[in-house]
């Protein structure tokens, strides 16, 4: 297969189904490879707070694979542990900023970037009302602390000092009142009685021990009082 900028040349021995699939995706492929594609502005920013290089790539693949909608969105990655955070120019075009996990604790003061990430989250939520925030693991805990909540080590349990593995989380009544949950239920013809179990793959030794003011608890579990929360329609953290 070759692409000369305007024309797609396919081998003649391809199966027809393959040819049909490639041709159906060609317009999107062309838009991504043609001249001027670098001028597209990022719509999603992923802020990495993990300074172990292997995990950096894993988080990029994990969140892009789960959250890309059409495949056309342009993402931009920032290594917070190297002092990289979205600029004002970046924030003028993105609609979502994602903060994934980290082996660092949100209360770690031994490295400067942890505090810088929390300062950035606070500024993001206070000064950029058009931008949504998604926080997972470290991202959840950093958001809680940035907005006035608290994060601590999980209560010591000799059999299970930290959570590693799958855990079922239990939605609160407020979870079912969220617009995105109602849309999901309507689209899939679900009721609260038929709503599927929520299971997260988790690895953490810290937990949010106090929600920030104005946050809404959306789920808890047998081991953790705060498994998911939101701040209005601006932030979703888990």
C-alpha cells in the first residue's frame, strides 16, 4: 500500500473485505497524513506524573485506547516530572485534561513536580471553566488535595496493606443522578436493577480520606471510602 498525498494505491491481491475497510478509513487517514496536519491543535492533554519511563508509554496507550472517540482527536502529552505542563496556548484549544496514575504520592514533598501538578489542577479548575478534568489514581488524589481535600495512606491491614487487583465498587445514589450515567442507561436500556457491576483494576496504598468542598461522592468499596467523585460537571475522578 502506498499513499502519495492524494491517491491510495492498494495491492491487487488483497481480500475484498480488507480493501473495503481500508477505503472506508482513507478519508480520515488522508486528513492525518496530509500537509498541514501538524497545524491541528490538540484537543486532549495527558499529563504524566510517573517518572518511570516504561509506565509513561503504558499510560499513553491505556488512556488513548479507552477514551479516543473518533480517532481524529489530536492528543498532546506532557511529562510533568520534567517540568512540562500545558501552556495557556494549549489550554485555549483543549477540551479535556487527563491526569493518570503515578508511583508518587499526592502528598509527596520530596519532588517539586507533585506540588506543581496540584497547583496546575487548582488553576485549571478555577480559571478554565470550558475544560473538563479526568483523574485516575494519583490524578484523583492530586485533584482532591488541590481543591482542599485530604489524602493519606490506607489504614494498615496486615493481610492487605495495599490494594492490588480487581475490586468491585459500589455506586452511590448520586452516581445514578449524573448526566453521563443517565445517558449510558438510556442508550443501553438499563435500570438501577440491571446496571452492570463496576469493577476497577487497582493498585494503590493511598486513599482520599476527605473530599474537597463541593465534591460529590459517586462510589465506594469494601476497602476504600472514596472510589469515585466528581466536582460539578468539571471533574471526574476515580
